[in-house]
């Protein structure tokens, strides 16, 4: 899963990605940037 890294200013493939559910019930993916280690977050479509 790819997400945008604000530190690297580029889309990166998430490392240690895991699916989470936000407080409002929407699904999201949470992981880390493979280059700088910054936390990445991507909101997924409602299913």
C-alpha cells in the first residue's frame, strides 16, 4: 500500500502496514516510511 510521506515529499510503499479503524468507523492503513521512518496514514474507501 502506498501513502504520501510529507518529509520525503513523495509517495512511498508503507513498511509495517496494518489495517486500523478510525473513531468514525472508517478503515485506514497505518505504517512507516521505509526511508525516513515517518508515520504514514492512508484512509481507505468505505466498504
